[in-house]
């Protein structure tokens, strides 16, 4: 189990907290594996009624560890990140997210697969995939244009434009924006605890129904995005962008035709 994933149990509520503060909770392969295994166990454990996913009061996550992207780029359906996202995608019980501070890359994408999302007003969300020479992932190229319309989705996914927690709530990516990280965590916890009072099978059946429309199409898009993402990670454009991030300089795409 990764030392960077803190797991708490409070009755039927399981809390997963990403905790790698010196790297803004950047997600390593070990963290993905721990999160996937924890979700898989929770899926099988009838005493778990709901999951709360958070990075704490100051930072959700800066996304995939960029050094990992360079040294061990995930390849396809057997990668650690794919195991985690599949576990989240297939998780039958409610998942509630509490988001404060940065939520970058997969940190924003994964919210599209949670059931309830509470966010601090000033949280900074962004999906800078094109900026990194990459492409959208895990269904965001299908879900976001449907949710936001093409124009706004294009700003977020083609330009990698950042947006605030307040905007995320106004646009329907999050349920509610709260004043700060503490209020966000407290609200998310309060809402997650509500599931513990509800009939568990009714919750699971209802989640399945509201997730069902378009699910097979979504699965197909996720595989298509995943294959392209894997190719793009090995492209000269991505290598330039990821190296530039590690060297703390702007990426230079001028030499690419
Ligand atoms: N992978 C690896 N390391 C990361 C990281 C990531 N995704 N995000 C941040 N870090 C590291 C930084 O390199 C730095 O390490 P150092 O102290 O050893 O130099 C440390 O975390 C703090 O980051 P820093 O950028 O100095 O903090 P900040 O408060 O100025 O900015 C972010 C925070 C999250 C806005 C910024 O780090 C960022 O944009 N990261 C996103 C990286 C990214 O593009 N992720 C998406 C991948 S698809």
C-alpha cells in the first residue's frame, strides 16, 4: 500500500486521501495501484456504503506524476492508471469528491466519474493535455462537450484553460462551491454520510440506472482515448512538454510542423 494514500474508515464511509504534499499530491503508479486495490476491496465489502475521495484542505492533485510520464509512460489497458480509472468507472456504490486547491489533468477528469463533487470556490481545475502534447482521457472528450456544449469544452480541452471551483459548480461539473477547503471537506463528508442512512441496494440500483445511458459508447471512447494518449505520450511533442515542465521552462513547439 502506498505511503501516499491515507485510508480512513468511519462506519460505512471509506475515505481515500491522496497525500503527497511535497509534490502537490502528484499521482504515482504506486498511488494508482493502492487506490485501485482499495476500491476493488470496497466494492466487494458490503459494509462499505460510500467512498469519499479527497486530497485534503489545500490540494486535490496536480495530476499524473510528470516524472513517471517520462520514465515509465503508461501503456494501455494494463497500466496502473487504467486499473484505477476502471475501478472508479465500475464502482457500484456512490463516490463523493472534495476538491480544494489544484485539480490538474486526471485530477479534473476523474471528477466526471464521481457521483457528487464539492469544490472550494478558489480551487484551480484544468486539463492541460494539449499543452503537454497529449489528448483528452477517460471519456472527457465525450462527457464534457455534452455537459458544457462544444464551445466551452473546446476552451477547456483544446486550450487547456483553467477554471475555478465556482465555475465548476455553475457549469454542473460540481454540485456546490464552498468558501474554503475545510468547508468543502466538511460538506462532502456530510453528504457522503447521508448514503449510510439509505437503503444500500436501492442506491446501487439507482446509480447503475443514472450511469447507464451511453455507457457502452463511453467505454469505447475511453479505449480510443487511451490508445491515442499512450501514443502521444511517446511523441516528440509530449517529450518536449514534459521535459520543459521538469526543467521549469515553457515548452517550445516551434520546431514541430
Ligand atoms: N508531477 C510531478 N511533480 C509535480 C507535479 C506533477 N504532476 N506537480 C507538481 N510537482 C512538483 C513540482 O515539480 C515541485 O517539485 P520540487 O519542489 O521538487 O521542484 C513541487 O511539486 C511543487 O510544485 P510547484 O509547481 O512548485 O507548486 P505550485 O504551487 O507553484 O504549482 C501546480 C502547483 C499544481 C499548479 C503546478 O505544480 C502544476 O501545474 N502542476 C501540474 C503538472 C501537470 O501538468 N500535471 C498534469 C499531468 S497530465
